[in-house]
């Protein structure tokens, strides 16, 4: 093998690595996935103020959607990768932030709209709408953060 062939092979490997990284980021926060996750969050949060059997059904259905999207994504992924610690912490912070937005939305629905505490159009419904919209609206930012994590590769800190 001559030096030119070796250099060409290395360039091909780097190009394929970059293509793989771009595909991981593109699939991580693809809009269909983001919308289904937001729907799962909405159903989970909105069902909090319903009567007991519907609360359990809604919560289970919403959490199933939320978790199933992640499992299906990982199962269908053409490239398996281990998340770095910062990535796990970031996703946890996003989930905590969404829960905080839900709480703020619920409080605003009570304070500004005098929404009832129970039933279908309750405070939880307004908080769920706000939290779901916030999750969808922050998808581009989440995609950028995910790109930085993927660019770090397998390096662990």
C-alpha cells in the first residue's frame, strides 16, 4: 500500500464517521419523534387532574408513549452508541425543566384563568399544553446540544 492509498482510506473513514455522527443527530430529535414524545408528555400531565381510573390510564398511556419512542429509536438505530455522562445529565435536566414548566403553567392557569382543579379542562391541562409546546419549541436547541455530545464521541469525562 502506498502513502496515497493510505491517506485516501483515512479520508474515507473520517467522511463516514462524520456521516454517521450527522445521522445520529438527525434521528435523535427528528420532528416525528419529538411530536410523539410531546404527546406522551401531554397525556401524562393532562391526566393528573382526572378521576382515578382515567388518571391511571392516561398516565400509563402517556408514559408508555414517552418510553416506547426511546426504546423503538434505540432498537432501530443503525449505530449503537453509549451516551456520555453529560448527555444523560442534560436529558435529565430537560425533563426536570419540562416538569417545572408544567408547574408554572398549572399555577398560571389557576391564577389568571381561574381554571378548575379537577376535570378535563383543568389546571393540569393548561400546564400540559405549555410543557408540550415548550418541549417541541426547544427541539432545535436540543438538537444542537446533541450534536456537541456526538462530536465528543466516545470520550468520557
